[in-house]
C-alpha cells in the first residue's frame, strides 16, 4: 500500500513539474498586461504623482494663537480671563504671491504626465523583451525537435551496429563513428537547451507564470515579417518622434524644467501673512479688534542659487533632447538595415525547401537501410541535414527578432 501511495505521489508531482501551457503571442501579451509585476509596480509611480498634484493644490492651514492671562498682580488672581480679565486671540493665513501656487500645481501636473510617459516606455521595453523571448523559445523548440528526431535514429543505429560489431559482422570503427555523431548532436542540443532555459525563465517572469510556456506561431504570423517596404528615414523618424514615449518624456522634462524655473523665480517673491486679533484689555481700547499684515523683507535670500540651478537643468535637458533625436536616426537606420538584411537572406530560400529536405532525408535513410549508401556518406548527410534545418529556423528567428526591434524602435506595429 505504501509503495502504491509513493507511486501516486511521484506521478502527481511529476505532472506538476511537467505542466505546460500552449499560448499564442496574443495570449501572452494579454496575460502580460494583467499580471506583469514590473508594470503593476510602476503604476504606483503614476498614483504617487497624482497624489503630489493633489497636495500641491492645497494651501497652508491658518494659524490660530491665544494669549491668556496667567496672573493678575492687581487683583492677586491667577488665570484672570473673565470679563474683567485679559485674553488675546489671533488668526493668520499665509497668502502666496508671485504665482507660487499656480506654478507649483502646473509643475506637479507635468511630473504626473512624465510618470505616465515613463510607464509607457517601460511597457514598450518589456513588450519587446516578451516578443523576443516568445519567438526565441518557439524557434529553439523547433530546432530541438529536429535534433531529437536525429538522435532517435542515431541511437537506434548505434544499438544495431553495436550488436553486429560484437558478432564481428561490421568493424568497430563504424560504431565509434556513430557514437561520435551522437555526442556531437548532444552537445549542439545542450547549447540550444541552455539558451531556451534562459528565455523560458524570461517568459515566466514577464508573464508571472509558473507553467512552462509553449509558444505557437502560424505560417501567416511569420510571413507578415517578409513584406517589402521602402526605406523612408524622414517618415519613420516622424512616426518615432510622435510615438516613442521616451522621446515624449524628453520634451516633457523640458516643460517640467521650464516650469521649475518659473516656480523658483516666484519663490523669490515675498508672501504676505494676513490675520486678525482680538485683545480684551491690553490694547489702546478695551475689546480691541485688529487687522494684522506681515511680509518678509527680501534682503539676503532671493533664491538666486535655486533659480540658477533650475536654469542650468533646463538647458541640459534641451541638449539631451537634441542628442536623443540624433541617436534616434541612427537607431532607426540600424534597425531597418538588420531587418531588411535578414529578410533578404531568408527570401533566397525556396518556399519548398523544408519539404525538399524531408524528401531527401527519407530517401537517404531508405537507401542507407538498403545498403546503397555507405555509413560515411550517411553520417555526413545527417550532419548536413541537421545543420540545414537548424539554419533555416535561425534565419526565420533573425527575421522575426529584427522585425520586432524595428517595431519597438518606431513604437508601432509595422508588421
């Protein structure tokens, strides 16, 4: 009974470990938007900026003061605050001058918009990473399927040849050659597996997923990356400048820095404090009501340092924007060239190449089994065939990844 129970547990946990989830790119992006922890955490920056804007609208609280008699020596009375005693009450309110509050609110609103743009740029970056990992896992998996198929055939041949070699029917060197081919395929497979482990981990992290993600890509989805487009740098640059949140953030930083200069200048304008007091007996008259006004004298602190600093930051942000525009031209040209070169490299392959490879492979395997082909010829062919299939998948992967980089550079789905 215990053995049966242990077996059931083993099968159960094995199924958990091997749990897989087949998804399309659309499925991945939908889950990514709902569950990605980086995006969820970044959204709090927007909420925090909104709270800062809300706080900037609020004026300082009024200040209330009270002065109560502690001891009246004339009447030898403590806390003489009755109708014949003495007490003073006052209230003061700080009134902002020079547009301080208006500039502070505008600056907070601009920072709020800047936080939204930074969130959108994070979304753009993570979306590219998601798509790259998705397609890399897909084409790596296709390569592993091809290699695994060859390994099954080679392993079967090794078993058969080993038995014949023990009987002295074939030379041992043939077995060694097959084993060498088998180990070579195993090593190549391990490199792909290691790459896939890393990309699979990226997918799980981006999707906040525990199951193994199995991507599905249709022929139509791949073919869209093969369409021909004319290179128009000016048009692409215009679209990128309109769509890229990191560039829009550069402009918004200039706006925020310009508002900060205004705000710092307004801070140099003295504020006025307006108030009212009631004095029961200590003033010129009994039950005296007074109006109070107060304003600091701007003799030493005119906020010159902060104004100069804000102006310097403003000029720096303008230079950074210009530099970004120059970098963007290079980035667009580079991304376009990579995609177009990858597309042309793949386009030289005949549409029937995969079926041709399969037909040649089946024919070669049949002829080898009939001993019409030598072992040396067959193993050479196996290596060439495996490399050819893998190279085709690699070309496809490069086309797709380069296309996604171009999409991300423009921040628009061109494909």
